């Protein structure tokens, strides 16, 4: 059904017809909303378009000023709250709205459940490296169950922003640099949150954010300007948003940045023409935090009233915290600057989502569950451990992993025993007391007597420093051990919003620690905690192995123990390139050939699109990930050497586990459109399959690529595939060399 909707939406672009038909459920919700709107005063209507916050007893209402939340609720001047972490508080406010306001319209509660609610899963960029769509969907499902039981009806997730820039700390919340994989992951998360029935007690509303292209903030600076061609936007940034709309997400969040010169929250082309008319979105749009009011600071609104007018006319339904809708909405209508018809449309879409959540039928439906039967279920904790192990990426291994039984380990560094840091940013309702750290899990796996531990240095908000005697203690325990497991990287504080960094190297105190340990002559395994790609040339050169542990959540510790012990075989593959240097940024696999590609991507050179001081290629490419076994790709067959437009390209490949241990790999298929109407990426991911193979086992993987998946935005903005020749590769990363060719006729 969903694919039919998206095909109709695409056709509607071509033939200009209306958005696809509404479902029966949507029609019923809209009908209910229309009836209710007839009873509402204009002020009550604007109340439904306001979202407030109550935090630490301080309440923020219109324009970020303190206001009397309870009177606003009783007067129906607020329709939603965000970030209410306590179920009783949510139910108290809900009761007040339903029983003490004139029309008893229920509130909708939203929160940032980004990678887990109570059980915290790996940060989203980490989880994308599992390439396991079922696991990603399941993580969202579990997060929805724990959220719904806490009277959280709505999450501000999935974050669908593609980004090529590790200076931008919010890459930790996304799915990396590829639109095809990003689209699959976005749809999986929407399905996980919303399930098949939004009114069920264990499903919640999803929110596609940040619309749009927030990940392209110039210079990697959060909130910065975004400016790009519509071609680039449609080819590289739009697909995940579109996929999440097609998956049925019922809300969208407008982004902080401007786009085509207009801040997203006041951008009618973005929020109405594209999102609604072209993509067929029919839910409601909430602004990001105070983003309506910030249009004054952007310089496109003279005051809050102007900002409200701009946002309302852009069809932005709900103002998060700004308060300008409730402050000026009635005046704007009375002055004829906004029609009440438009207001009714905006309110209708909000009420319809509340209706579909079942909040009118039973406003207290979310929050009745016995929390002990929902939170931290053992099977969910075990799953969190599995998905954390699948998310970790073995970047380098020169014969040191897995560790042998009985080995004596020196476990050193800032994140080895860091229950809060391993949760990353956007920790939802996560409880660090439930975290199992690397140290705890390694002591359990290898025996407490075989794990010597010292923290040695700090890495936090602004505290990168060696602890008193830290290096000496680290060297001492290293000398008493067989091997060093050195935790390095960035803390969880460095992930997520407003943590942009101009430098993406690991802070110097940790590098001094690495040098001191290198001098002991002991083998070193770096356990790399980070929420973004880093320039780790130094660490890769000096370490014998590097395991990218990310910020992998509540069960990060057992996952590390499973991998370093060999109980599990690493299977993660990078979804975002690791640059050699921040000077390469943006560096991504799906780049263009240019008219002067370098002779080698791996050598500094001149007279080509390259550098004279370093190579073009990243340190580790998109798709990279090692294993304790070896996978061989062979017998690539293009089963359909020529395909009609509208047909399906079929390619098969044989994958063999040549090693001595079982393992999972991710077979990836890339194409290159050799002669196109516009310049096209030298490689584009168009298929992948995660597969498990026993030692010596082979499997033939067959890929089917509808030619519609080879469509791209042409210079006239039409979305279609070309006839002509394509190269195709299949392998374990974006350097895949096994090659074939097909032609679309
Ligand atoms: C923040 C973030 C957004 C989040 C919202 C509510 O500023 O940009 O991702 O959902 O505010 O916390």
C-alpha cells in the first residue's frame, strides 16, 4: 500500500494531480476534527497550535517567558507539551486539560526518544553500521513500548538528515552519508514507532526531522546556513524524508536552518509545496525549538507577529515553545493577514493525529501499563547487547583480536568505565545505573583478576586532561599485562546538538597516553568511543587493532566483551566515511568523477581534483568493516544484461566464508550511470544484504534493482532513470572490485 502511495505521489509530480487518496482511518479522523473545530473559539484553535515545556519547575511558554502553565491548560491555550519525563505529571496535566478546559481536548506529549527510552541502544549512526533493518526497526519498537507506557505519545524521531560532515556533531543521530540506506533506515524506524495501529497502547507517533537538509549546515556548524542546488537536494538529501513520509509518519519537524534563503519554519515551498503537494504528507508539522520566533534573528521577520504570520502561511502547524501563535494569532486573523480557513486546516491536522492516537477515545490510554512489565525486559536487554555488537566496526586488526583465554588485560582510558558516556547524547529516560560498562563486562568475561584498570585521563565538556599520576599508573598496569585495551575518543557529551568541532582529532591528553603506552612495547587495542567519524590516523598507526565501539548504549560493555573475546564476530560496516583529515571534509563515497579525477585516490598529486599534501581517499571508506574471518566475493553474474525501462536488473554474486569461524558480512551493491543527463556519483549504493555464513560456507546472493531505483533528478527536476550503460559492483565496502555491466534500453 505504502509503495502505491509513493508511486502515486511521484506520478502526481509528473502530472500535477492532487496528493494520493486518504485512507479510511485518515478520513474518519479529519471528519471528527472538522466537527470539533466548529465548536472552537479562535483562541482555542491557536491553543492547539502551541507546544510548551515544563522543566525543573520552571515553565516556558510564549516567547520563552515564564507563564502560568496550568491556567493555559485550563483555558485550552496549549495543545502539547514536550519533555515531560514523569508519567504522573503528564497524566496530571492531561486530566486538567480533559476535565477542566471548556472542550476537554486532550494534550499530546512529545519527547526526544532518539535511540531508546529506558533501554538505550547505540546512537543512530552506530546502529546504522549494523545494516540490520529488522534490528533497527525492533529498537524503535522497544523504544515505543517503553515510551507509550510513560505517557509519551510522540517521539521527535527518526532524524533523517544526510550528512557528509563529521564536524557537525548531530551526525550521531542520523544514518550516515548514503541516501539509499538512510531511506531504508528512516522507514524502518517509522514502522517501529508507529506499528500498524497508532491507537494501540504500545505505539507512538513518529516525527521526520529535521526538514530539511539540516545535515548540510555550512562548515559543519550547527544551525548554520544550508545552500545547495535543488538537484543535489533531491538526489542526496530528500530520499530519507520521502521514505519516512511513504512509511506513514504522521508528523514532521521543521529545521533551524534556512533553505533557498528562507528559514525552514517559514518556508512554504518546503513545508507545503514539496512536503504536502509533492510528497503527499498529511500529518502535522511542528517547528524545532523556538524556531518560529528565531526567524526574527534570521532577519526575515520584524517581530513575533511577523514570524507567526510567516510560519502559518508556510503551513507550519505547531509552534514549539515560541508562543507567537497564541500571542498574535487572533490579531493576525482579525487584521486579515491570516484566514481562519487556514487556521482551521492547521488545527484539523493536529486534531486528526490526536484522534488517530486514540487520545479522544481514552486520553489516559498511554500510561496505564505496569511499568515493571514494560521497562528493561530481559529479552530487550539481550537484544540491546546484540545490536550493540552488530553496530561496532572492526577498523583494524593485526592479529591481536580476538583475545585468548587467560590473557591479562590492562584496561585503560576515559570511557572504559563510563556508564553515562556510553549512552551517548539524547539519552531519553535512560538510567546510567543500568549501564553495563566495558570494565564490568570484561571483568566478568575474563575474570576480575585478569583485568587491571585505570582511567588515566578525562574527556568531557571542557575537561580534556591527564589525571594526576594517570600516565604512570597506566604504564605500570600495562607492564603487568599481556595486552592493552585503550579506551579513546570523545565523550557522549560531544554527540548530538550544538557540539560542532573544527578539529576532529582525539584530544591531546589521550594521544599522550597512547604514546606512553606505545613505548611499553605492549600490543594495543584501541576501543574507540565516538558519535562521529574522527581523524584517527595517529591512533591507527600506533595501535595494533582499532574497534569502533561508538556510544553503544546500556549494553555497550557486554557487546565489547563479546567481540574482543571472539564470542561474537565483528560485523559492522561504516555508513559514514572516516576522513584522513578535516581538510578533506566533505569526503564521501558517492562523489562525482569531475573532468580531472586523480590517477590514484590513494596518493597526493597535482593536476587533478586532488591534494598535493594528502590522498583523496578517506582513511576508511563507506562500507568498511573487518571480521575475524575472511569473506570472498566471486562469480558476479549480471542476469539481465539489458533491461527495459520499468524492468528489474538482476545481479547475483557468490559469497564464501574462507576462514575458520562463522561470521556475518554485508554484501553491498553499487552502480555507476556511465552517461547521464547530469553528472552522477561514481558509485551509488543500490542494494545490500546482511548474511551469516559458517566457516567454509558459501551463499549465492541475488539482488533485484527495479530501474525506478536508478532514477535521479534531472536538470528539469523530473525524477527518472536514463537509458544507457551502467557498471555494477558487489563487495564488502564501497571499494568493491567485482564488476559487471548492464544496459537499460
Ligand atoms: C532540539 C533539537 C530537536 C529536538 C527538539 C526538542 O533543539 O534540534 O532535534 O527534537 O529541540 O528537544
